[in-house]
C-alpha cells in the first residue's frame, strides 16, 4: 500500500532550542522534510545572542510516522527538543464542549424569574398543555447523541467511555453547522431492550435522537423500535447520514460520466448499517442493479448465513468482491482498508466511479488508481470529494426541529441528498468537486429547507 498523506489528526507541536547560528533552523526543516513530515506554522518563542527557541507544528500520517519525525530532529547536533505535544490530544483535553447559560443573572429579580419561585408558573403551564414544553424549554432545539460504544468509528467495540470523544465532536458539529444544541449520551449497556428503554426514559428532554456508533444488526432494531415508540425524530447517522451524502455525491458523479442511476450496476462493499442504508436509499432513488458484498463475498441467494437486512439485497450471482466488481459501473466501499486492488478497479466498466469510504484508511488509496477512475471519493479530508456526514445530519435535524417533525421519512432523506447535490453548480462540477465543502454555509440551510418541505408533504410536521 502507498503511504498515506500527512494529516492534522497526527499533528505535533515541537518546541526546540537551537544555537543562534545561521543555517541551524534549515537543518531542522531539512530533517523534518526528509522524514516526510508536512509543515504547519513555525513560531518564534525566544531569541537572544546565544539561543533561539521555536515551536514548529508538523503533520504526520500515523503515530509511528510522528515518532520517526521526532527521532530525525533529535539526531541533529546542538538542537534540543524541549517539548513534544500531540496537538490532537491537547485539543481534546478536558473535553470539547461546555454548557452555558443563555441568560445573564444580574439581580434577585432575574433569579426569581429564571428559578424559584417564578419557574413554578412555567411548570404548571407545561403540565396544563404539554406541547408548551417546546416553547418554554430547551426541548425545541436539543438533540441527544446516543451510543453504546459498540462500533466506534472504524475502531470497533470500545465501550461508552472511549466513545465519548466522538459524541462530543458530534455535538460540536451540530452547534457549529446548524445552531442545534446537542449532548452526548454514552450508555453503559449493549442490550437492545435496555438501550431502547433508556432512550425512551430520557426523551422528554430532547427534540430529537441521533443514534451513533451502534453495531449492526442491533442498530436496525433499536432505530425501528424507537421510531415506533417515540413522537420525536430518531435518526441513525451511521446509516442515513452516510446514505444521504453518498447519494448526493453519486448524483453528481453520474452527471460527469453521462450515466443514469437506473442504468448502472452498483457494487457496495460492507453490509453493515451504512451499506444496507445506502442500498436502501439508492433503491428508493431509482437504482435497479445493486450488488451488496460483505466479508464473505457477494450477498447471494445461495448463502444461508444472511440476516433479514442482507436477504433483502440477495442476488442470483455469487462470488468474491473481485468477481462482483468485474464490469461494474460504481463501487461504494463502507468496509475495511485495502480490500480493493488496482486490478479490481481496472476490471470495472468504462469510466468507473469509486467511493472508497473506509476511514481512516480507504478500501483502495487514490494514488494507486489515479489514471483508472473517472471519479474518486473517500471519507478523508485530505483528498478531494470527502463523503462527510456533516453535510447531512446538522441540516436534517435543523429542518426536523423547525417543523417539530414526529419522524424522519425516506422522502426527507432523498430531498436532503438532492439539496446537497444541487449546491455544486454545473459550471463548478468536475471530477474533484462533486460535493460542496463542509464549510459551505449554504449546506445546512439548503438541507433544512428541503427536509422541512418533505416533512410537510409526508404529513409528519407538527408546526
């Protein structure tokens, strides 16, 4: 496999001391460059006649690569490393989110209205008319980000404590991109019934539930039951957020190769939560030929080990992933690193579309098939066309909360995907630009508007 590009996720801050002699800093930069590090900022901390202290930020591609960079600097004569900081760990130290009061308390009168005795009047108003909870509390704009820690990113079953940094990050994204208040809820159980019951018991506080990093097939039952038993929107982002952004990107990729969703054969590798949801949404959008693969190969009628979700996509063909990719138009990977070879890509139909979305290491690294694909996308931020759920879930919940939707429907998913795709205008569309930037301020507004309109059309809006 080719080396991965350096990324901010493995970013170091090196504080160094070196003699105040011309050319010494150049020795340091040459050593870092020789170790394939990527430079960030170089800051002067202290400077006198004898020594200079500087802080240098450097991006690496892995923890091992970071250690190699530090070792290369240590070997330079007369250069001292005073401190090495992992910038990602420093960013997370003491957590990434806080809760702050929306209103200042400057006087006894303020306190009497915000808390006792004035708050008692608000309690009685809600008891008289429960719908007033949306007008008089945080419920109108608050989402619970719920996990059991059983499928954290691509890392596996790490448990609730280890899942917390991801859930904090999700809450940050809700706030930054859609002004939605979100709070991480990491549950110390992986029992389906206990999870369902716990979420139901905390639901009065929240206007929506975002399920996150819950392993398949348990996640399917949890989402289904909660949707049936709660009157607020429930959204499993690993399924539907991924599916929405994938469909949006595919809409635009197909335009570039002059193919239609109805006319292409699509291979999806990974038959867990994301893979099944992608297949379902593609089918709803009009795709007719979808071949789903898991670690044992093609989901075939011949197999007897299929759960109900996989059975819905069983086909008469059988074989390996390599067999499935021969002659395919589109490959969508939500699986594991390195499972696709250049030869497998070259066996695809003319102008193949490859979305290798395994993270942090894709199914195949883009450098290996640069000249063999028409459109390439990954889940990484350091390559073009990042398939990033942040394009979807903030706007989905913004729209659902604004109309007090009691559920999230398939039409809402489809319209969200169309809204995302529409933001890349025809004069901007190219092989390295099939989705808008996650920092494009139009995205959450466009998605929210599309979702709210779809909710009204489906009759699930309460306002």
